[in-house]
C-alpha cells in the first residue's frame, strides 16, 4: 500500500513553485469560493497573500447541489485564476469535476483539487494518477478514513504520489448549526497511518463564517499541516457560499492566530 507509513515512513514533502507542503511546513490555501472575475480574484489574491497564503484557491467548475445554481465560469475562470496567480507569484489550486476536463485544467493549474463529492470518482482519480502534479483530495462527506486512504491509493497506484489529504467536515447526526462536523480526530489518525500531508478546510466544515476560525484553529492544534479558507470582500454578494466566507481582515486574524497556535504546540 503506497499511502501507508509502513511503505514510506517519512513524511512526504511536496514542493510547488511557491510552496512547500508537508512535514513541519504549514501552508495557507485561500481565496474566493468561485472565480467571479479577473479583477476580483486578483484583489482576493493580494489580500490572502498579505496574510501569508502562498496558494490561491478558487473554483471555475463548481459542484452545486442544484443544477440551477451558478456552475462556475469554466475556462474563463481558469484563465483569470492563472493570471492572478502569475501576477502575484502564487500557486493555483482549483477543482476538477470531470475526467473530460483533466487536460484543460492541467493547462492552467498547479494543483488539482478533487472535491468531497468526487472522492470516489475512481475514473477521475485514475486520470489524475497519470499526471505529475499535486492533487488535493478532499474527504467525502460520508467517507470513512479508510475510504479516503483507498481513494488516495487510486492516485498513487497510477504513479502520482503528490497527494495532499484534506479533512473538510463530514455528515453527522447534528448538522443544524454547522454545515458539517469537522472530524478533528481524523487529522492525527491520518497522520499516523499515512505519510501524505494532511490539511483542513474549516470553511466547508463550518458553513458559517463565525465558526470558521475556531474550527480551523482546532484543526491546526490537532496537527493539520495547512488550512484552506474561503474569503470574500463582500460575503453577502458572493456568487457561491457567502455565508461561510471570511473577510480579508478576518482571514488575516485567523492566519495570525494559526501562527500562535503553531508556536504553542
Ligand atoms: C470547494 O472547496 O470549493 C468545495 C466545493 O469543497 P467541498 O468539495 O469540500 O465541498
């Protein structure tokens, strides 16, 4: 089993142009939920970079619950995202939904993101296994830890071992006050079972902006090697998921607290 610590005892460290992910390094991936416009993603990128982020997130292909909701700006979004990342000298991470888009997204992004809904899209995982590029693999909202590790194995089996695992909250019996439940315990468990970096997304775990910081700090205290955070300058006007977006100022505060937690542990 390639993802197992028995196979590879040392932490895997993934190096991109502007970031080092894994081991004792900590990485901030932040940006808007979706790429709204070239100007907007550039502005958001500037803000998150000032707070310490080296990876600019944003979706051009959005996996929406309703087919009538905004589905993302597609290739125009990818272009705008790439341009902002290049201007700011940041890495780009964006979600890929469909095997048919692998080569298109590959032309633009530095890091592929597989979302919670596609964690067991084995055709997609196999296609990404053929690429020589990092993949952020988000835990399925109803997936066990072994399901997640087996999904990672699909990518590794193809020869791509640049895998970053992400806990983003799972469905439990009480999802009234938060969108999902951040499975904090999954973080140390995953780190004991696998050598791949383990990072956390408290935006999707919380679903509500006021809980994004405390849940993110809990993930960091539990050993997460990075955080993914959604931000927006006008959350109420965000195209997607404004309720969970931090303002740039709130993100800066979170990033400062993360650094304090990391010094303390
Ligand atoms: C996202 O990060 O944009 C996203 C859709 O996340 P998830 O797959 O965790 O819902």
